[in-house]
């Protein structure tokens, strides 16, 4: 994906160096009191010059280099912000900058030929860097963590022994050109069958289904043309089978260097030979492609486990994910269980009956039924059943508007017309029974053929890619959900069933796969102490197995709600019931440490869901009139359990039109009042009102390394994309940032729409021309930095940026583009203002799972059978050279916990492994909406929620348009010219709370 062109001014350059010379951080000594669990940690802050000790890496991995904690001093410019008079009591250090004062901030990047180029100009290039060069710019691992209780866990990684043979790549050209991988594979399979023992020199090649063929050792030629005749099974009628002839040219391209691979796996090279990895991955997939139904990197089959019905003609197939990965222990085959929705191989009549939930054999279809059928079947492959053993396949392109009995078509050049019913009777002796139903249209629009529904059956093995209903999602999750022990056994059974030791392709290429799960050294990090209000019975709290509760505790900063109202959209909830619920909620808020007026401004207002906008505005204006101009602080809304678009409509109207903070409650919770539910809702209300529920004790004691010493801002960013099938809807980018220091608990968020499926966040920094002011700078990073200054009185002197939702193939582009945007945003605020940045990618969509070494050892698992919260892994299954780790920060509830994968791409703050791992784990206990540690660091979690929320802001009558960068929630400046309609502006008072939901 090319990097977007960026506007620049002379002072707005910054760039990414290709090598980090500093390598190994020291791990800070930890207070024994803080880890004992017997009492709160010592309240005295540590000094800025904490004693440190360095951890030696495992044998044979001597990457350690001494790494200083400090940084270069910067010019303390006053143009942007003045330091506040409220320093943290730990050492208050001068700002750390990326460049000495007075020098231009220049970004350089190494091109493939080794030359350096200005990154400002590079943003205009299509960065077609070889993958092997991309890794050079990432932060190397500074060492290994030592903090926590050591233990052994098992991972679903299987050691793969490298072949000692040369890997050769050949280009494949098939004439006439074929677009289907399945047909390409059939052609190549026939070629190998015919020529393996002769022209191919007994080689068994692996084929990617497109343009590349791979062999272990050279073929006897560098160029050769073959002729292959393939029988077209679909074109059989009653005569001889028709053959199609193809010319296949195979040409030598390159040889993969496995020496570089071994050097990379040994940690002696920073760049991984991506082509060699790709070849090995294709080789290990070759046998599975012939046995199963491939979908991306996964394989599915109804034979792996019995398919489970999902409703509406769909069923869940089980399968497995497979990928070869470079790790510290060598090459690793990652195997995980998977499931996906497939269209059930039913007669089309039965599928339609399930889809509509009614018998269609006698009743005509309504227009809405016809639309639903057309949407469900478009693009689906069907086979005919009215021709005996001949099962010709077609792809459905549409549905006729007329019933079958009314359909006629010309049978000759004289326009002699014949009905579809007559044709099938005369041609095939097939009597169409359900003539009241429409026909399927197959082929293109210019020459569409008609097929009666009853003469067709859906072809097996078609994945359903459209949106699933809530009920179907729930059913699919039940199929996927396995307890850790069961999932581990399923993974082992899959490896045994695949019999890699008997795989002819693995044998040909000399690849050996272990059948044992990798045993990995792990550590369980201690939970942080949490601080609550002094007036509560419990002023401090140490979570147990990732959980705690609000009993005997009061919110550390409980807010006041004096003016509130309630609107009831549920017909089944009487006014007396709603009043009782509101009273209970008000009492819980008071018990938890808030001041909450028990009486609403106006009586509870009852309204119908279809009149949501009218009802909200009526309540709002009625309250404003009664309050004589004072603002309504909170709106409670009682919703039906099944409420369609009502929730989204309420949030859109409240947050973009009225500027109201709202809290929605479902009917089922109103009737069954649970103390736990009320406690959770009170937590949400408090943070929405601007309060804090709890803070890290180490934060207010200024004892968090590289956070407490100088003002630090922590960002979270995410981009959510439209669901499959939505081809024009914009992607939504969200950025949140901490707004308090040293507590780092409160956040503010901004969102913007951008081009469809665009992963790079376009609005991080932007400029536009104003007729009066000239070039104006803006963007989400800039606005949030200013917001931090206003909230804390200090300018951020360190930036920690957690970026969610980035795949490995996008690491380099995202880092180059977004770090550059951060630099420009800082430089636009004040000359030479360049706080050091740590850029961390957070991944949840991976397939590494960690299992307890002994499932019977209760001390090593939580109640769900999962590994303990705080379990961190940074050895063996992690990257050979880069700074990454797996952290399971949460307690499991059901199924197998998925650890988050954190990859530190850039680190100018010189974090140790223990430092960044502990910070990330501790932040997971500050999530405001519950009394549990969460699975993803909260700023990234909030950014995800904010991006999801912003989809509600796109009104139903607002057709999304594809194009460039979107406007923001700020004013939408610059959004219109890019083609994406900007989101409506958020009211100022909800920017800080919209992601708390």
C-alpha cells in the first residue's frame, strides 16, 4: 500500500532512523514489599536514579548491550506550553528530545540500494521495499524480563527442522490465462502426473496456485513449455468428455538462500528472508489444500468435526489454522483450531425455506422475500440435479422478478418463444412442480440462463462471507469455544491427523515437524496495588487473580450528579418499576462514593422507540426550561432487550446534537436488579461525569519507571473497517490519549472517517489553507497534546503510543507514516519540541495460545482453567531479534484465553523489557468499566470502542462515499475535499467519555 502524500512546511520534517544503537535496558529492582501481597507498597517515591540490574539473555543469544535510561536534553521552549507548578514528587527531569536544540529535525530512511532519502519526499513513493529490509528499522530486543514468578507454559507452536536442500523458484505462465486457483492447481497436478518421472527429474514441486512453482533442488531445465489437456467435468452432457488444452511455460527465477535464514533465526541478522519463509509455508500447505477447503491460512472440512447448524441455511465447519513463523527456538509451525460459517449443501428449495422461516412450496413470495433470497444467493455456486449423474455447476447472478410459469425465452433466430416449463419437460423430461416460485438467474446479464429452484442444489464447501445475525454469531462462538485442555488436545490431534512425517511434500523438501507442543519459560507478573478513597473501609486493594470488587471501597474521585432525567423506551416497564430502578441506581452511586440527587429534574418520561429523536429533544428542552438555563448532566435511558437501531440513535443524537451524557440500561436488568450490575453501571456513570474510580498506587506515589519522572502522555489508536460486503463504507479511525499525570487514568478521544479499508490514520496530523490565517495545522495528535496541557498544566515530555489493529505486513508503513505524523504534530506546536516516542503495536488477531504445563495444578490456573493473569512470554516463541512479547493480562471467563501480542517497533525512551511489560500489565487494571483486569491495554481498548461508537454517528440517510482522508469530530476541516463525508462534530463535553459506552 503506497504511503499517502503529505503536505510539508520547512520546519515540519522528521524521520525514522534505520538502526537503534542503544540496545539493552536495565531492569529496575522491585520493592519486596510491593510484591509480597501482605500490604500496600512503601509510600515513599523512589528517586530518579533507581538502581538497575541487567539481565543476561539465554545462552547463545548474546545481544545485550548496556542501555542508558536518560536521553538528550532539549531546548525548553516556551512558545507551546509552560511547565506547571505541579511537579510529580519523583525526579522532575528536563524534557527529553530527539534532536539537539537549534538543529532541524530531519527524517531519513534507507532505500533498498542503501542510499538515504528525506522522508518528507519518501511519503510520495510507493514503498516497495523488500520485506527483508523492513525489519532493520525496528527496535531490537533490549534483553529479557526477569520480574515475576517463573513458570513453564505450553504453546501451540511445533518446532520445524529446516531442510538442507536448495529451494528454487520458477515462474509459471498458463495459456489461455485462468483466473481460478482451483483450475490452475488441477492443471499443475496433471502436469506433474504426466511429467514427474521424465522432464521434471523426479521432483515433486509445490505450487502457489498462481505464478510460482517451488522445488527442492533444480529441475533439469531453466525453461520449458508443456502441453496439458484437462477434462472439463462440468461440460459433460451425453457425449464424450470435452477436453481443454493449456500451454504451461516453466522458467527458473531464483534460488532461496537458507544460510541467511539460519543466520536470522540465530539472531545474527535483523532481516528475515521472507521468500524462503513463503516457500516453506506453501510447501506445508500443499497437502492440506488437496484434503480440505482452504480459506486464507485456515483449512476446513465437515469431516474434522460434525457441522453445527447456525440457522437460515448456514452451518459451522471446524478446521485449523496453520502458519510457519520464525522464532527464537527456530522455525515454528503455529497450529490453532478455527471455525467458520458455511452455506449448507441443501436443495435450494430447502435453503430458501430455512432462510425465510416458512414453507414456500405452495405460497407465492412477497417482494421482501424475493429481495432476501436474491441477497443470500447472489454469488453462490449451485449444481443441477435434473440431469442424472451430470452435475453441472453455475454461479447465481440473480433472481427473476416473474414466477417460473410466466417465463419464456427465444429458442431460435426467428424469435420462436418457449416457456421454461415446456423446455425442461421436453429437453430433460423434468416436470417443474413449484411454478409459482421465481427462477435462479445464472451467467451474465447479457446472456442469463434460467434454472428452476427445485432443480438446483447448493455446492458443498462455500464459506459464507456476508454479515451474520446476532443469533448466528452466538451459535458460532459456542462451536469455537473450547476449554484450554480440550483445545490443547484438539491441536495435538490435528497435528497427528495431518501426519507431517508422512506428507510427501514435507518429505520432498526435507522439512520435519515435531508433534510436541513447545514448552516455554514464562513469568507471572504481580498485580498492582490500586488506590481508593480515604473515606472507604478499604483504602487500598490488591486484586486477586485479575479480579476485585467495590465492597468497602469508595471511588477515589467520586463525582456529583445533581441534574438528571430518565426516559423509558420499553413498553413492558411500568413507571413505578422504572422509578424503583432509578432509586436503586442512585443509592448504589452514593454508596460507591458519588453524590447523586435521588430526584430527577422531571418525572420519568415514557416514549416509543420510533419517536426517539422527538422524545430526546422534548426531555432535553423540558429540563433546560425547568433548570432556567443550567445544563442537564445525565440522561438515563431504559431500552427494550431487542432494540435494533435505538441504542445507536440515542448515542448519535445525544453526542452530536444535544451534547448529553447518556447511560442506557436494558429491560432485563431493570426487572432483575443485581447489585453487581448496579455497581458496574455506577462505575461507568462516574467516569462519564469526569471522575476516577481507582488509580494505580504506584502512579500517585510516582514510582512507575519512565512515566512518573516527567509528564507522560499515553495514546491508544485503532482503525475499524466496514464488514464484508460493504464496499463503499468509510473506515473509522480513533485516537485516545491520557489527560492526567501522574495518574494516567482519564482519557479523551477523537474519531474521523477515512477512505474505505485505509489502515494508515490520515488525520493524525494535517494542514489546510485558511484565507485569513494562511497554512493552519491540526489533527488528532495535535489536539490531544493541547488538551493534555490544558488538563494538567504541563506539556508532555514523553509519548507512549499503543497502536491496535495492525498486521505484520503493515508494520513498516504504519510506523513510517504515523511516527512522522506524531513528529510533525509536535513540531507544529513549538520549535524543537520533539518528545521521545515509544511506538507499540497491539495484536489480538493472532493464533498463539498458551496452556498451563499441568492442567491439574490449581495454583497455575484460574477458575476457567486458563493460565494466570499477568503471564508474560518473551522467549522461545517470540521474534528472534525484535522487541515483542505475549501478555495474558486477564482472567479467563470461558474458552481459551488469547494473550495480547505487543510489538515495540520504535523506542526512544529506552524501556527495559521489565519496564514496558510491567507498565502494560499494570495499565490493564485501570480499565474504568469493570473491576477486572482486561485483555488489552486500556488506551488501545478505548480507541477500539471509540471507533466502533463512531459508526453510530453516520446517519441512516447519510450514504458513505469512498475517497480520501475523513474529517474529524472536531470541525470536519479538510474532510470534504477528500471524498469521504466527515463525521458530525462531537459536543465538547462528550469527547472525554464517548468510549466508556
